[in-house]
């Protein structure tokens, strides 16, 4: 390759890279969350884990009553309802 073609290819590559970098949006700043909202997030995640555990229990072939009892135990003080409704207490 001659030097001018190599220089032209390098310039095109740099231009494309700069254009791609400019087109990539900057990550959004994390919102400021109140303590109440942070606690809500933790409760929802804990309820989701409890429900996932219940699903795994059922998938394993265990008795439905045993799995539901485990779900109630994991959700005690966390959620409302007999089967750890995805609504949380306030």
C-alpha cells in the first residue's frame, strides 16, 4: 500500500470511531432516592426472591402446602396476604 492510501484509511477509521463515540448517549445520572423508596426496592427484591424460591420448591416436586408454608415463612413481616402478595406493607 502506498502512504497516501494508508493515511486516508487511517483518517476514515478515526472519523468513524469519533462518530460512533458521539452517537453513544452518556449514561444517565442515578436518581436521588429517598430512604422510603430504597426500602421499597429492598422489599420488592426480597419478595421476588421468596417467590422464586417457592417456584423452585414446586419445580422440585415438593408438596404445594410445604412450598407455600416456606413462602409464608420467608415473607413474614415483609408482605401482606397469605401467599406473600407482591404488595408490601406500609
